[in-house]
């Protein structure tokens, strides 16, 4: 039994504000990739889909004179740290299992090494899955953050993903 569904997350005002900011299409695409990789690699599909959907929820908009400033972003970005915290708060508010909320939050924290000054991170399978899923949807110049989608269509895609996750869980139980 899942405590929180993808559509619950999507409907919450925190997700509406911040997931939309960094690109709803990218968030949904990464959620689907993460689900698929988790299924292939025997990881938890529910945690993977949630971490995939929320991985960029910590983004700040580094604009200067109306344009994205990569230099500011590169120097000051902590979106994975902020995202881990924001996603955790959101999940707990929605009633997520705290063990799962922590696992998802850590997968968001380690989904990129763009903000680390170097050195190797040893990732858990779930943490690697989110990194791979994100990289699979990256486009040059960051344009993956700007693709548009209607709210209704986004909701339906997440509903479909919920259904797929339910099916995996049902199979595990039976
Ligand atoms: Fe991303």
C-alpha cells in the first residue's frame, strides 16, 4: 500500500510552485525513466518515480537582465541540497512514510555532482537511478527545463504512472 500518490504530490501547492519552475515535462520524463530503471534493476519503483519527479524541486532562478546566468548558477547553485529538504518537507506533509521520505530526499541530494567541488560519491542503487534518469533527459543549453505541458495532460501522465506503480506493488504482494 502506498501512502502518497504521484497525483497527490502534483496537486500540492509546493510542487505546483517549484516543480513547474524547473520544468514539469522534465520532472515527469525523469519520473518515468526512474520508474523504468528501478523496475529493471530491482529497486523500489515508487521511491524512484517520486525522487525522479521531485529531483529538481530545489532550483533557484539565476537570472540577470532577464536571461539565465550560467556563471551565477555554476558558482552559487545548491539545488540538490535545497531540493532534498523541500521534497522531504512536502512528502512528510502529505503523509509519506518517514523511511521512504528520507530515502527519496537522499536520492535527490545525490542526483548530481554539479555542486560538489570534486571527489567521488558512492551512490546507492536508487541514487544512481535518479542520476541516470536525469542525465537521460538532459538537453544542450538546459532546454529540457523549458518544455511546456498542459496541467490536465501532466495530471493524466502521473495518474498513469501511479497505475503502473500499483501494478508492480500488486505483483509483489501476490
Ligand atoms: Fe534534472
